[in-house]
């Protein structure tokens, strides 16, 4: 469901009545217009006597825009103009306009409150609004994150997860930090804990974060499936084992005895437990990590884990994978690895990337608004990203091609690359995720093959090599709008 669809599905009663009334008097309902932040004025498709309303999305949520506050309409020019200090639709998104035609053939003209037309329209609108809400509720009831009550019970039953009733005992278990471990430690929901003999199993019901400097933290737990009633009532100190180790945690213990629960498991607790059960299905092995990386069209190059040989051994509770993958695929690979790793294990991905940050000065069409200039900067970054995305492993970034991509952006009249910051991923320390090493030697002249001069950079006669120590690496763009300086033509 995209933003435009959400606008049409989440229809408030008032909007529906307005649409019906506009239609019965011969007006135009929900004329779609694409919003561009660089353009504030939009002509309507037909001559209009007045605009009844405009709906769309602002800030990612449906909104009804207000006449004279967010926009104005001039019948003389037949144009809707968005006001500088008003709320505008999201860019890019579609807004919908209801308006009255100049010449309407409808015999109905009275739509005031209390009229027969309005009373009937409100009755019909109420029924339609109810149908919209029922459709939306049915849609939301199909997903773990949005289903509630009985609907959520049906969704999680696919994983053989059943809501725990008040018969399952609950309590608090204290997690203690290991000496010498610094930083935040996340304790996810679904961690399995047992008594010393393993006779009773509990699971954490809510995620907690042991902040830097904290020695311990209390985590709510509930007796696991199969331990309802008196089986889940254990004395203080009985819960002392972690079935799933958490990196940075030395030991656990319940300082108070567990007690009978006051209520059934909440929807939020059930969702977290269902997600934990899903993560545990055939996952958390190096083979599983290898599989999800390859399924995401990446290639694992090296693994560093606690069971590897000494030169590839990582700290307990951590695993690092060096991958060969296109830069645009790394976020999805990282998400897949995090979904696959065991709870409490720190998983890190490293990739053979040469990062480039071009610094650009561009001359643009004069008299463009501040939001429009911001959009031009984003368009320049997108154009360079599209060029970099077309490169493969070992392909250098060509300065002339980068300049051509920038100059092809709408409203850019000319552009110059004044500098390029080059760095490569630091693979010397597999635990230093995201570390980089500046490497200006990769920025070379197209003509001589030696270091590129400032004049060659500005002329675009340079390239950034993607070959490091004889191996093919990937070019990755690391750039934002702050790296672009825009000047008005003639300024």
C-alpha cells in the first residue's frame, strides 16, 4: 500500500460527504495532480468556479489542506497556488482536488446543512465510511505488527505460537554486565532462561538495553510453554542459566521469586515472542548466514567467528562476514543477516568498497525557491548514485562521466568537481565495522596515470581506481546535499 493508495483508503466521513456533494452538483471529484516541490502553481483540468477541497499526504499521513491557509485558488487563472508558509503535500506525491465546474448541468444546487441533498449524502457517506474502516481493519488484521486480539492469535498460530494466559508465572530476572565490557548491551525479547537444572524454562517478554556505565538491569520474564501453573513458581535465585548467551552479559539471577501473572500476555508481548520464534527457525548458523547473503546476491569472502582458526577468530558472541556485494545491496544484506543471526549475537558485515565524496559547485537557473534548491541538490546526488550503481567490481569512477551526470540534472546549467575525497574500507580489523582509511593514491589522472592535479579534477580528466592490492573492489558513493554548492546563474 503506497502513499497515494493510503489517501484513498483512509477516507474520513467528512471527506466522503464532500465528495458526494461535489459530485451531485456536477463538480469534479478527486482530480489527481502530481506535486513537485519546485512548482507552487497548478492549473486545473477544467474551468472551475471554486475549489471545495484538496486532500493528500503531508508528513506521511493523510491530510485535508485548507483554503487561504495552505493554498489559494484564482477562478480568473484557474490555478491552485500553494502558499509559502502553509502546509504542502509530500514531494513527490499526488494530491486530489474537488472543485465546482463553471457551467454545471446538475438540477441540484442546495447542499447546505439541513437540505434534503445533504441529509441523504451524509447517510450514504456514513455507510461508505464504515465499509472503508472494515476493509482497512481486515487488511491490518493480516500482519503481526498491526493485528490485535483474536486476529493476532490467528496470525501467530502459523508459527505454533499461542498466547500465554495468566496461568503462566511471571517475574524479573537481573542481567549482570561482564567485567571490562563497555558500551550499550541490547537484551532482546525471547531470550530463553532456565533454572540451574534446566527443569523450568522462562523467556524474556520485553527488550531492554543495559546502558553504558550500568552494571545490571531487570528484565521481565514469563514461564515458557509447558510450564503453566505451579511449575512456573520458583524461588529467588533459581533462574541462573541462559540458554542463549548474550554478548557482554556475565550471569543472570532472579532476586525475587516468580509470582502468578495478573493478566494474559499482551498483544505487544505476543508479537515479540512470535518474531523471536520466527528468528529461531533453522537460523543462527554460519551456513544460514552464508545462505541469506547469497540469496541477496552477495558473495561471502571471509568469516570471523569464535570457532574459526586463530587468524579468523572473533570474540565470543560476535561474528563478522567480509562480503563482495554491490553497495546498494549492502543495507538489505545487513537486514537479512540481523534477521538470521542468533539473538544476542553481534553480527557485522564488511565490504570491499572504495568510498568517494565529490565536492561540487553548480550553477543553476535563477530565482528558484529554497525548497527547490534543496531538491536540486538531492537530484544531483541521485544522478551520481545512478552512475555509480551502474559500475561493477573493479570499474573505476570516471570524472568526465560524473560531470556529465551532474550537468544533465534539470535546472543545472554548468557544474565543476572541485575535489574528491577518497577512502577505502578498513579490513585489517574485522571488529572495526565501518572503519575507513583515506587513500588519495586511488585518485589518478586519466592522461598520465599519476596523481590527479587540482586542475585535472576540475576538468574531469581523472578517475578513481577500484583496484586495491590487485583485487577488484566496488566504488561506493558517500555524499549528501552538504557536498554541493549551488549558485544562481548571473549572480
